[in-house]
């Protein structure tokens, strides 16, 4: 509480400085006024370091014709930002998505998701083959900015209003990352930085960078390297959604109707099974009378509609995150009017993590509720279970090595030729390639059913609920194979970006005509690989030497050790060696599990998160994991949940614009008016599964109900569309210190590639949520209006207010219908195409003709989404305090954004925070630089409704507030000695903020992660 009070007092003190804005403006005007008539000179204030970078940003903002904000190198390098996404987060109107570690990943502009932000590298298209945040699919147009360190870039720019010469693709705006070049700082320079990084709860890591540059008269070279090894240990909680029980007519009362709110992924058995626990007598009928008697005070309506976590599971993610980035740049300036450059970049990111979850099985489970309580008396529209005991419970360990490798390399040559005073030609080409590989097998034993396991559950309306098991979950002896599973899934991606752009400008600063064009060719390929069946059969499925699933869907994890004995439900195949197996003479036999249940405990051990973990090296060796992994076949699924497929876009554009400056009432009016023509051709390919025609009742070729596997075809479709995109920006110098701006434009974002891939994919092993691609999706178009006013108070000082409106058409919504599983047969998905885990889940919900599946697909809607917003910015040195109070070097850098969205239909932008702000108080004087920053993002709706088959359920995020501290101490200035470095100390997330989301109701925690604090101590020097 004392820490919170301290933070509140500090924020109040900084915000209280706004009361001085009038005095600040007057003092600043005096500081920048020309020399007095009596000849007395006004003392010039020289700013360096962080203040210098703010001054550069202010100058760039003032000189721009459009609405744009920039951050310069000193600003980037001196914040405790782990990557570029964190740096962008300090610009007005920018919000970021964060990984469970707290690190920023993607950038969104003015209320629209990161999919609507066009990201360029040195003005060229860029695509990083990465899934982004943990458990994200990352298949949209977002760029994973955690891949890029701040050290190697000199300027970051956010273009919030468009001009015709900007690359299209961002309905919300464009951000550009400008990498370092030698003539950014002429001469010879060596810059290095080293930092030790200590996250709370994890081992010490480190990061560092080295940049070498040298220029001669006409030639310059630069080389930079940045690397890190960070240790992470993030604890949290996940639910994978919520559900309510699928009561039978006898349990809820046939006249009242069962489960009116949807859901129903959990079945209460009709009679008490053997070993249910809690003193229940096996064979007792579980009907409405039973449920009411065992849940005193609860109504059948509450029991029927009360929400529980589907897989309530504490989670732990720990390991190392390595990253190395290289930049190289060559510049040649043979004359003052002719220049060439060649930029190169390489990046490599390797996450070597372990993810461990201990899931209480409610989804597809058979728990029996006792003594339950609920947060509402009237539960007709749904409610939340607040407390209860659940007999016949079971737990499932999900141990996953989580190995990710991302790589990017690219080149970007270009040049500029100023032919004469009125004619300039510019040109640039680019090529980049990026690859991604995630390997994340799952080793999943369970606690045994019928052993009397009960759970005492108590919800936490703001955090992690209590899930107390009667079985010691940290004891390896309490786990078995029967009902468990293994998965061996990989995902690989290949992205390629190539393009060219050029322009010709004729005229001078007062009036010029610019025309040009670009061509970009971007390809994304995603492939999923799965060898779960073979590895599972060998490890815990009695090792049949032919890897075919049991026709009745019984899970193969039996863990027996009886060579030659087929488990119940497995086919014997008396005709094996004939028909479609002709030529294969090895009979179908069973050799026993490589890890039988009797030996399972020797591969488990007590874990650091309070539940068992796995001796992975021993498992790999005992199960021949590497051999199975090396022979993993390609399938349609993947471990990120992304659909496998291919999308290629060839985008051609041409534009013309008029730029100039004219006098209006003796003040300058700058203008930029133009139009851009865009033509896009898409080629989209995906896997489509088709039933083998030999699988007919008349064929009789396969015994015991076995079937031929589906045939897989790769289907391609093509789309083309064109659009004219006008844009106009004006900036009027109202006075020496004030600028008024206005902009109108139409922008576009092409549809989400993942939503266009043909075929069907399942997002969970339970096969209860299917996604069908829609290759015919149309682009989003946004008509934009921006109005702004800025008052420049001197040096880096600026007070700005901007208002904006975006009217978006072509918006998409997630069309969700709930159908029996058999409905998917028209898309080639039948019971026989599922793996055994999915079959078991379907059977637990009544079989393929009864089990309900939520089927979702993106569709364009005719409605218009309107986003209105206000941005406020105040950057102000408080130098007037020097003369009044003798305090030097203080300043404030603050901004806030308010966003509101309305729609005349189902169109909605998810993840739109209504209020965001960034507040920095800084001190910089005599070699000491201190900054304290708070960022805030209000919670918002993050998904559409109908989550987990519950019609009114959507996902929401809580408010998030983070406080960071950054400091540097220039030893050369402090001690008056040459060649001493700067010492830096930074602290991230000082208040230990947690990330939380909830399901439908604010008291139903969906996810909760606490990344902890991070402390960085290092040195930095330039010479």
C-alpha cells in the first residue's frame, strides 16, 4: 500500500505541473525570443542526451505537413525498452500487445488492432515469420517487433495520416523503422553497451551491442551487432475458456429445458461411478433430486448454467530467450547531388523454454458437483460458480518443451540523384526472407479416475482461483497413462518479401509535383507437421507396429506391457497383407509400451511450480523421440493453431501528389495533395481433405471398421481488386509558435491471410471449435479525417491536441454457428479423419452425430464502424524553475488518447482501449539523467461473442498499468575525467503489474500472468 501511495503521489506531482502551463509558455517564449534592443544577449540553453532527442522529435513534428510523430536514437537507446514495440508505446495514440513475459510484441494505432498497422523497414515492406506472443497464431499482417532491438535504429516514425507516397496497407496508419547508416554521424565512432539483466524469479541474463562506423569524404561504412540472453520464469493461470454442464433431461427437469445459455462441454454421469470419492455410493442415480440434495441452497438453474473453467490450470513458463541482430550499411556520395546506400540486416531469435500446466479436467470430464455456490440468484442468463466440491475429478499434466527459432535476413539498396535544382529521382529495391520453426511436443499423463479424487474450488474475482486437489499433484506415483495423451506437432513458416519503388520530383519547396510507383511481392507459407499417433502408440499405446488408430476412438494411452496382446478396441486385421496393405507381410502385433504405467513415475519428478514435471532427456531417449520427430509427416494442423497454407500477394501501385508552401495572411501554409492507385492479385492455397471413395459400405476391403485415410488436395484460388486512394494534408503556421493541421484520406488494409486459407482447422484437441477459411474476403477501407493544433513553447516543448475520425467499411465479423460434428462432412472432415484424442472428445459428447461443434468463419459485413478519438500531448522542459527556485533539468513528457467506436451493425474492433496515457517525468543535468514513466491502457473487449459455444460470452482484458525507471550517469561529466563510460540502471514494471483477462463476467478469470520486475545494470560509451 505504501508503494502504491508513493506512486500516486508522484503521479499527482507530475500532473500538477500542468497547472503551470500558462507560466511555462510565457517563460519559454522569453527563452526563445530574439536579443533585446538594449543589446543584452539572451542565454542560450544547450540540450543534450534525452532532451536533445525530444527536441529533434519536436522539430520533426513541427516541420511535417502530415500528422506524424518520431522518436530519435537518443530517445530509443536511453529508455529501458527491450525492443522497438516498447519504444513505440510512448507515442500518442499507440498501444501494444504484450506477451505473458510482459514484453511488447505488436503495435496498434488509434484504436485499431495491429493487423491494421502497416510496418515498413527503411520504407520497404517487411514480414517476420513469427507467431508473436505465446499461444498467438501470428498469421495476420502484424509484425512481431520483439524481433528488433532498439540499439540498431536511429529513427522511428509513426504516420497517423496518409499521403499518396506512403506504402498502402495500413488503414490505421504506417510505422517506419530506420536502421543506422554511417552518415547519420559523420566521422569515426565506436559505441558499445553492456547490461546485466535480472528478472524477478529468474537467473541473471545479459544483453549488449556494438556499433562501428567510419566516414570519409564521400564514402561511409557501418556495422552493428546486438545480442541478448535473457532468462524468464513466468507464473500464471489459464482456463482455455469456461463451460457449464450438459445436464440430461432427468438432471435438469425435462419441462424446464436444459442448458439454455449454451456451452455444455462437461457431462455429469447418470450414476455415481466406482471410486468417485466424497463419500458417494457407486451406482446411485444422479438426477435432479440428487443434485439439489447435494447442493443445498442452489437451484437447478444455477447448477445448469454456472460457469467453471474448462481446464483450470496453473502454468509456468521458464527458460532462455536468445536474440542476435546484425546491421550493415554502406553509403557512397560521389557528389553533393548523388548518393547511394546499401543496407543489410540479419536477425536470429531462439526461445528455449519449458511450459508446464496442471489442468483440472472439466471440459469433456465427468465431475460431480457438491455444495456449490454461485454469484447470482437468477442464473437464467448465466452466472459464475464461486465455490464447490467436485467428486470424480481428474488432472492432466501438460509438459511441453517449447522451442522456437525465427530468422530474418534482407538487403535494401537505393539511391537519390538530384539532377538539377528542380528535378530529383529516387529509387530503392528490397529483398527479405524469414523462417520460423516451433517444436512443442506434449507429454500428458493423468491422475487415475476411480481413485476418489475430489477438488475444492473457490473462485477469485480478481485473480487466480483456488483449485485444491485431494491428491498430491507433486507426487509422481499419482499419475497413470490411461486417458492421457502425447502430441508431436511442429510448425514451419517461410515468408519472402521483395519489391521495388521509385519516384520523380519536379519543382522546388514552394511547389513541386511528385509521381512514382512501387511493386511488392509478398509470400507466406505455413506448414504443420504431426506424428502424434506413431509416437503415442509406441510410448504408451502398447506399441503396435502399424500405426493405425482404433476405429472406436479409444485412446491408445493404455501404458500396458503385454507384447502380443491388443488392447480392447484395436483392430486385429485378419486380412492384413492383402488389399490396400498388399505386399506388407509383417503381421499386426503389439510389443508393449516403451513407457508402461509401471515405469511412468520414474520419468516424472516434483516440479518447481508445485506439481510434477518431466525428465525430458530420459523421455526422449526411452521413446526414440528424435527418430519419430525426424520422420514427422505434414498434416493440416499445427502447434500454434494456425491453418497450413500459402498466400501470395502481388501489389502494384502508382501515385502522384502535389507539395508546396504558400502564404496565407502572411503565414506559411504547407500542403500535400495526391492520389494513389493500387492493384492487388492474391493467390491463396490450402489443404482440403476429401473422403477416399473406397470408404463405402459396399467395398468391404477393410475389416474391423477401419477406413482408408482421407485424400488431401492442395487447392488454389485467385482474387484481384483495385482501388484509388486519395489523400490530402495541410499545415498552417498560425503564428511563430502555433501550427494548425488538417488531413483527409482513404486507406486500406487487405484481409487477414489466415482467415482466407481454404480448409478446416481445429483450435483445440477436443475438436469442439472449427475454423473454416473464406478466400473471398474483401479488403477493409477507411475514410479518415484528422484535425490538430500544436503550440510550441520553446526547445523541446510542445502542447498538442488532435481529433480524428475513421469510418471503416468492409469490416469482418466472426460468423459462428453451432452444428453437430457430422455437419463438417461436406468439408471433408469426418470422424475417421480425426486423431484419437479428438475422437475420444467427440465420443464423450455423444458421438459424431450428437457432439456439438462451434464452427466459425470470417465474413464481410455491410455495416460501417466509426472510430472517433482525441489525442493530447505535452512535452515541456521546466527550465523556468531554474530562475525561480534554483532547480535545473526537470521536465515532463505526457500524452493521452481517448477512443470511442460506434457501429450500425455487428462490425466491431476488438482490443480497443477507450483510454490510454503515457506520463514521463525527467531530470537531466550535469551528467545525471533520470526518468520515471507510467503507461496505462484501459481494459477492453478482446474477442467476439459465442465463446466456447456460450452465446453471450466474450473475452475482455483488465486495465494494465506499468511503471518503468531509467537512469544514466555520465562519469566523464561527473568526475571531469576523459574516456569514462556512462553507467545505466533501469527497472521495468516497478509496481509488479499483472496481466489479466476474463470470460463474460468480470469475476471469471480467463488468464492471469505475473511477469514480475526486471532490473538492468550496465555501461555505455561512445568514442
